[in-house]
C-alpha cells in the first residue's frame, strides 16, 4: 500500500467519545518501514492495522533491543490536525537507537511517517475537547540473532489509538508513594533513553503501590537512595514560592519532551526554573508537586507517602501554579493559543 490514503467525506469512528479512557482501540492503518543492519531506512508504507510476524529469534524478543516513543495529535474546531513537537520525538528516538546499537530513521522520515499515519486514521481523532489521538512509534530488532549482538534487521512501526485521560479522574490530584527499595535506573544504564525494558522493570513496584490505593510510584536514585528521579512514566516537578524545580537529567532520567516544554513555558511566565538534584526533604516541603509526560500531559500530585508518612499538598485540588502551566500547555497543544515557540505542526 502507498504512503497516502485517499478519503471520501470524513465520518468519525463510531465510538463513545465522551467516555474515552487510556486503553487501546484498534484503528485502520499502521506504518511499517524496515532496514538491514548497516543500511538506511527507506520505502516505508501504510498497511492495514494487524498483527506482525516476528522470528522467535528476533533481537527484540531475546535481548530487549527495542525503543518506543509517544506523542499526540489534536483536532481543532476548524478541522485542522495538530502535532506537538514531533521532531523532538524523532531526535530522541535516534539518541536511544545509538545507545541500543540500532539503526534508526532520520528525523524527517520519522515526522513524515507520523503525519502519514495520523492522516490515514483521521476519523479516529477525537473531536475537540474529547481527547487526542495517541501515536506510538516503535523501533525493534526484528532480525534473527541467537548470539548476543546487534540485530541484522530493524523494523520501525507506528500505530495510533484514540485516548482520553491517562489517570481516570483527569486533572485531579494523584497520590504517589516513594519507593525505597526498587529502583527504575542505575548510573551508566539505559534510564535516559526510552527503551522497552525500562517500563517492564517498574511494573512490580507500580502494581504493589496501586494495590495499596496509590496512583503510582516515585523512584529514588539507586546510589544514595535519597535523590528524586521520576515516576514510572512521568517526570517530576516541585514548586516552592516562585521557584519550580525538577531533577536534572544526568543519565538515569528520561529527558521528557513535555518536561522540556514545561521548563520553557515556566521561564516564559517569569518563574525561576532549576534543574538540579532534589531530596525527599525538599519534596515534602514543597508548596505544589506535579508530574508531566505525553500520556499524562500534566497531573497535580495531591499527596506523597514516604515510609508510611503522608504529606498532602493544598486543600483546594489543583494548585495555582500547576493550573497555570497546565492551561498554558494544553491551550498551545490544542491550537487555542498563539504558537510563539513554533512547536506546533499543522497537517492541513
């Protein structure tokens, strides 16, 4: 199938747009592109969405040679489709591929593939204000490789699905538990890239925390066990007065694109933003705490529990700084505010 799909008059998919959660809904098309090790990606194409075939000996299955990305497309009131900083995802994928000894598409190839996939699945983009189209690019070692070595073939794939809020209560405060035994990443490891193994490693602690009624887990550094790192799939921010602080990305923390965007927006709003090592004590003394990520966007933290001690933030739900930054970011993503940063890519 060619990399473009012709459409007649657009009819939205027949789903309940008012009750979208963050669960997978199959759509129409996916994008697939392959290359052999040592060569360049070429000739990607759209295919009907469906299962893929992999050798049991594929590098991604045997040695975890895989990366993922995540971004969103939004529909505007005038019918346009907006992407938020897709080139940043393309660059991050290439950095991850270098760390994991994988071939990767160029940034231009990445962005074109995202555009083609979104346009082919346009009827699955939620109406304005109802959600977004979540875009999941994957890069995997798909060639057979029994010995421990980089794969002989790589597959780049994109699928999409309509989503609502990541946390079921939307922009409502979440409750986090500080994990003191299990660690998400170690110095010199792969915590700073979006490799698939990073996410499998947090599931045990996350499941245990959710069984106790918490929304998610906040991890500490694995050396000193006192510096804040990140939540399972989110970056962390703390607010104290006019200062907004976030843990510095020093090799164990993923450099989130939403994180990077919030830092720029906050500085534009005249907040002092610090990227540095942060301790649990600073967290517990904060005025507000929030987390960021493509899936969660920006979510306020209502409480932190550390060694059984629960600290709550505010009494009126969402803090003023958190709300200000959430509004600034989402209005930009949805095309409701002027894009002075040149972050938005329009598809129509």
